[in-house]
C-alpha cells in the first residue's frame, strides 16, 4: 500500500469520530460495530444488552 493511500485511510471526519464516541458513551453493555468501505466509515451500529442482577 502506498504512503498516500495510508494517509487517506487514517484521515477521519470529526463528525464520524464524534458519532463513534457518542455510541460508546451511550451504552453500558453491548457492542459498537464500525463498518468501513473504501477506507471510509460508512456505518456505525450499536447493540445494547440489558443486565439484571
């Protein structure tokens, strides 16, 4: 992979980064799945789990 391609992939839109952080903050138990296509985040999915003691 060329250096220019690596730089392209590592550039993350601030809006996308905020979306990932908010997804993580919003759950206590679960999964955050980030889908990437052509080096760009295209989707963020959050799966929450309910825990009962």
